[in-house]
C-alpha cells in the first residue's frame, strides 16, 4: 500500500513540474523549489513523512515565510 502512495505522490509532483509549472511565473522563495523538495523528501522518507515535510514546506512558502537554501533534512 505504501508503494501505491509513493508512486501516486511522485506522479502528482512530476505532473505539476511538467504540465503546470512551466506556465506559471517563478515564485518559489526557496532553493530547491518546493516541488523538487517534495520529490526529494518522498524519495528519502517515503510517502507519509516525506509528504508531511513537503506540505510543511509548501505552507511556509509565502511572502512572510522563510527563503533561501533549505534542503531536505
């Protein structure tokens, strides 16, 4: 079941990176981008912990949040 979620989340992020992101202006305040961070977190920690880390990162990506280099822990 975990592999199903793993591929599901990876697929959603890759779809966003290939189909949606190229049509939007660059707006991520972090390096690596939030979608790349999500991919790395899910690959490193799995769909649940990695998904949680990605969600926390996305929620902090706003004008009053942090910025700069922020790798996956």
